[in-house]
């Protein structure tokens, strides 16, 4: 009977060691997932900030070009009026 108890105690110790190893492996796997998630979130945050900056730059460029377009439209209108005046004076 004592041999049976001894074998059961050995089996219990072996199972306890296996359970501890499994627990460590599981924690390590979860830590890897968490670390990977944080890296991906950091990269995503950086990309969103870069996109936001690019959008702001694009908006500033569009505003700059809008001013140019307004100036060109004014110049075109003035030139069209001069051409019309010249055409009228030539026709008279």
C-alpha cells in the first residue's frame, strides 16, 4: 500500500510540474499577444497622426491654390474686358 501512495505522490508532483509549465507557457503566449497588440496599436496611432498631418498639409495647399485661382479668375475677367474693349473699338 505504501508503494501505491508513493506512486500516487510522484504522479501528483509530476502533474503539478506539468500544470506549472503549462501555466508559464500560457502566460508567455498571452504576454506575446498583448505586446504584439500594443505594437500594432502604436503603429496605427502613428499612421493616423501622419494621415492627419497630410490632410492638414493638403488643406493648406488647397487654400493656397484657391487664392491663386481667384486671382487668375480676376485677371482673366480683366483681360476679357480689355479684349472686348479692343474688339468694340476695332469694330467702330
